[in-house]
């Protein structure tokens, strides 16, 4: 007998499908219970009305007849017009209708009971083992065993504050196992059958989108046929058509990949045998799909087992025993060895968090890239029958439904040039085969049900089945049982959250119900989106402390879990009090204040999050923070922040792809949208103006096109990059951003001497650097000298006086003459026009600054900052823009035939909207996402750090994607932009 015929044979299929007879098995001698004895009552529950496709039933009418007639059991059933067996058949078999099943000792259902229908009171039981009343037993797939939050309320209904024999017993079908440890009661085989049919249907639809009609257009969906034999017949006809006429040449050989070895996989194999299947090995795949002579009258099936795609990280071979002992030592190569060659992938393998994923998001990109090289329509459709959301297939975002069984999906990490994937991920596949699935389920359940009935009578039953029922019991007598006692923490967490919600609604404030608390210091331009994001968590409250009451109140007014507090940052005692009462502190204060805040956080053992660069003073606190078990997390805004997270994510993917980085270039800038940029500097302020001016004074160091370069702070605005070729729409120039060289180590790029380029820069519109340099020459960026100003129109003149050491007449002609002595006439004219617009020139009547002049002397840069903040602010209806772009040039680590350099880019372009500026979102949201990760204990590092922890930057990027701030990735062959940058910089230096 062939394997194919064996899988179709009766003895191979689940027992009730082989031959459906409902007489009791010969191995059990049945005694008729006399009428004077008490009866056990079994209740058959209707399924949750909201589950419109759930038509299965745990017990068939034929088995009800056996229970009533031979075991003298009362059977009650709830009415349901959707059930696969009409209720009249149960009544004919001896069951009685009952609306609540309250008299039932044993209540049977398939899925979890709706809370409003769950009966937990003890049931009358005169004459039974523990009369006069006895706790009832509920059997169901409860979906509580993993601590699923959405079902902790259900589990709590079975628990008490102490042992309580009156509370019901909860038995989960999923936990019923045989002596070999394998599950005995379930629907896995049927999930496999239905999953294949739904996936083939999704495949046909995907091929239609490619302009090709495949034979699988006629694949029957499971629920459209009354039984599996009918579905087999329909699929067999499709198989015959393929054998006669072949599959479309445009799509090449049809290759189906399958994983797993359990019941799900066996169900897949069984139904696939109706097709003209040829089994192939993993190593045969490249030759199979590349051979133009491959027979298209066959369907090729590769059943990939763990030994085919799992490898030890140290290069060792797969061993099943070793794998289960040391799962962390293994990684999956499914993305390169199997996935790129498949027409359809059927996933039937389960996953646990401690084991390697079959495919990560990054590996999906690898698989799709290679699939595009292999041929058309490869790895475009996935049937994830196991349906572990974000599990073995990390890119599975959600389950689908029988009403809408498949969808197209693009993970945020997927480069923009790669196609989306069609995914079938129905999580109730057996429900589409309600007749066959119910008959099978009933057959395997009945031995356990009979043992339970015997147990209620207090008479000997099957010890094997009673022991299995005890193991499958999650709760009994109000207490969690055995290994399930660990679920207490999940229930307590749900209870605490629920109590907090009730207390909040009732206006109760109790220390025992205190929410997690975030303290935000500062209420400036970027605070809004951070506050809004944090306030989405009902178990978190935020206190926004600042010295402008109107700002803090505006930020917190519309949120019930946000409060405003007044804080003078020089009041150390008040700051310490606020920090002491927080769990996590966010500082949006100016950079010089961060070390003092960090000192207090260390003192009170509170974690700190900032968006600023790590200063020397902050870095000096590293060891003290570690000793205090405190995290001082910095550089988690936009630049620095998102740039770090996205760069690290892309570099991690290249490392997994065994690519060697040659050059790393990154530019970022916050700018007005092009339609709002017709102002001096081509710039408006959506964050601290002083920060922008300070950045123009910093020196820079980097490596470009093989040469290490250093630019002093005095020359930064002169030695800029006149053309940054990252956009076909935007003309941009760039400034080198501080010291780029340490990022070779921070990002793990390799040794600096082996890299051609390591450069981080700031983006501006053309003309910014030249004009800002003119302002610097005039003295407007002076941080040392203080001046007392009587009129804003004197600012440029007085600053220039301090710069050249001579007095300048208060008339316009004198000022222009003095200006021409420190810069070219052309630059002087340009600078004068900008200063006129700003209202800072003598005898200026065109533009007057309405700001009140300061009463005390200030430095020119402080005064200039005030004017720019006022004149270059965003007006209502105007929007800003954020542009971030990484370029990484890489090659394969090992020489190959195709070792051409690849240019990988990751970019973000975001615009402000009516709710918040792009800058506020791109700084505030990363801060919020990072603070929440720290708050919930998901970040284990301590000391002074940036966002280099993989779990942290991954969570931040995921949060940004959900907020619509997704990095777009692409790859191309050829050189990068470094030569263009080097030529532009050299041209600037020559001009100087």
C-alpha cells in the first residue's frame, strides 16, 4: 500500500471518520443504572452567539442516545439554530431543552463560555458521591493556560480567596494527553485539511492579481461542502485537470512547502494526496525551479523538517534531543534554503518563545529578495495554519476569519521595493468542517466523559482517563491546580487593573491601587505627543512639571490620567520630591539640566529618559547608575533617537545576511515643508531655537571616501556639503554633525580603518549655512559678551561693534559699510536683507519686531534666539517636515561570483498635521515608547546608555510604525553618495 493510499484509508483517518457507528466499544461492559439511583446530568452548551462560524458540537445526537439509553444519564441542551446538528435530533435522542443548563453537573462546550452564560453555583446532587450538592464541571477550550489577558476574568470566576468546594471545576481539552504525552482531544487534523483548501483559494486569488488564472480557482472552500469526502472529490477533479493540462507556464513549477509533523501536518498531507503530488527534498528545490524541463503536470511537495532548516549557531548539525535541550543554540535558515522556491507555504509547526522563530521579519525580507531572483510568484502566499500571531512567523500580524480568510501584509521592516505577502491565518479552521470535526471530537472525548460520569457516581472508572482529567484540570475547589498555579500572577494582574479602573471611575485614590507614574520635566514644543501616547495606558499616570503653568495645564487638561505641576528647575527640593514619587522620569529640559536630574534619579533609584546626546557629565554617572540599578537612557528622540533605532535595525539585518559594511552615511533634519520655507534661512523652529544655533557652533569629525576629516566649530558653516542626493524632489545641503567616528563602534560597523565612510549630518535647505555664517561673523552667535539692548533694531549693529571692537553709527549706511569690512559685498547684501526681514537693522521701517526688549543684559546668541523664535515660528495652518535618510554600502562578507556593492537605504519623510508638528511627533513619540518599555520592565540594561538594546529599539520602531512614522527601506546596486559628498566638500574648501 502506498503512503498516499494509506492516508486516504479508513484506519489512517481519525476513528469516527473511518466508520461512523455509535454503538459502545466492545472493550467496555455497560451496566444499566436502575431508576432508583441518582442520575448525572450532562449539559451541552450553545457556543458564543458572537462566533458566527462556530457550528461544532462536542457530542453528537447518536452519542446522546447512548448516554441516555445505556448510561441512564440526563442530557440537557441549549437551543441553537446554527449548530451543525439540528436540535430536534438531540431531542429525538432523548435530550431535553434547557435555557441555562443550571441543573447540569457536567457542562460541555467547544470554545470558552461567554461570561454572562457561565453558571458557577453548585448543583443539586442527591444520591451522588458528595450530596446533597456538588460542584459542577466545565469542559472547554478555555484559552487561559498561557495567561491570556482577555480570558483572565473567565478564569477568575473559578477561583476564590481560599479553598471553596462549591466553586466549579475547569477542565481544558487542550491539556488532555495520552501516555505518550501527545494530545488526544482536538481538531488539528481538520485544521490541516481546511487550511490547505483555504490557502489554495488564497493562492488562486493572488495569481489572478498577477494576471494568471490557475487551476486552483476552482478550489472549494471547506464550508461550502457538507463533508470531507465531497471536498476530496472536488479537489481530485482539480488534480486531474492539472495532470491533463498542466499548470500555467508563466508561474513555473508549482511547489508547495509544508512544515510540522503533528496532526495539523497529517491533515494537510491527507487532503493534498488528491493532487498529482511529487515529493521532493529541500536540496532539490534550486534545480527543480530553474530547470525549464520540469514537468508542469505535477504539483511538487517539499515537507521540510527541522533537520532541513535548523542549524547550530556554532556550525554544528541539528540533533532533536540537543535542540530541545538548547534551543537558543539554533537558528533557522528556512528563509534561504526553502522559502524562496515555494509557490505556496503551509506552516503547520508550533512555536514557543524560548525557541528560534521559523522566520523573523528580517528573514522575510531576505526570502522575498531571493524569491524575486528565483522567478515569478515565489513565496507570495503563506497559509499559517498554526496561527501563532507574531510567533514562529514573526511577520504574522493577526488572525483572519472565515468571513475574510486572507489579507495582504507588509511588515514595517520590509524594504519598499519588495512585494507584500498574501496570508491565510484563520484561527478557527476546523469550524468550517463542523460535521466531520464534531463526529471525530465526540469519538475521542467520550472515554473521558464516561470516566467523569463514573467519578460523579463515586464508582470505579477508567484510571487512565481519570488521571488525564486531573492533569487537564486548571482550577478546582476555588484553587489553581498543579503546574497552573503560576496563572495566579496573571489573574492578580487582571484583578489589579480592573480594580484600578473601577477606582478611577469612582474617584477613589488608594495607594494599593496606585498606577505606574511617569514624571515629565518640561512642557515645551515636543511634549504633546509624548503625553498623549502615555495617557493611552489606563494603568499609567503622568505628571507634567514645568515653570509655565498655562503650558502644563494645556498638555494635561484633556486626559484623566495626567496632572500638571509647577516646578522651578532651580528648586532642587521640589524636583527631588517629584522624582521620588515617580517610577520613570522623562527630562525634556535643556541639556545642561540633565546631569542634575540624573543625580537625583540615582539618589532615589528612578530610571531617566531623555532625547539629548550623552554629555561628558552624563557619561560620568555610568558606574554610579549601574550600582544603583538605574537606567539613564539618552538619545531617544529624532536625531539622536530614531536615527539610532533605524540604523541599528538595518545593520542587524545586514549582519544576518552576512554582509560587510563599507560605508555608513546618515543625514537628518527638521525643516519647514517646501510651501512654508520662503523665509530667511529657509527655516522655522519646531523645537528649541537655541539648540539649532548651538549646533552651528560645534566642530565635527568624520571619515569620507577613505579620508578622516576634522572641521572646527569656527569653520563648520563654511565647510558644508552643498548637495545631499537623497531626494529627487527636495534640494538639500548638509552640515557634518559632531563626531561621527565613535559610531563605527556604537553601530558595530567594524574597524574604522576598514571603512570608507562614517558620516552623520544635518539637513538644511540651500543657503542656510552661508546665511548662518554671516550671522556668526556679525557676532549674533556670540556666547560670551553681554549687551544691554534698548531697541531690537540695534541688535545686529551692537553685536558687530563687539565683534570688531569699534563703534558703528546708528544709521543704515554706516552699518552696511561696517558689514562690508567683514564679508563680501554680495554676502553683506544677502545678510542685510535677512536682518531687515527680522527687524534687526538700524532705521528699519519694513519689519518691526513686537517683542519687548529684555530688561537685563544678555548675550547676543540669547537675544538672537528670542527674535528667531518669534519671527520664524510656525503660523496657523503651516506645517513642518522631518527628513531622515541612512545609506549603507555593503558587500558579501565572503567573496562570491556576484560581489557587487549594494546600497541599502532607510528613510523617513514626515509632515506635521493639525494635531502636532512632525518634529514633536518624531521626538516625543520615541521618548514615550522608550519610557513605557522601561516602565513595564522590558529594558534590563543599567547605567548610561543610548537605544542600542535590540528589544528597546525594536519596540520603538514598532510603535512608530503604528503611529504612521515608518522607515522605508530599499536596495540597489552601485556606488553610494560618498563621492558626491567628497567632491562637494572639496569644492567648498577650494572656494574658501
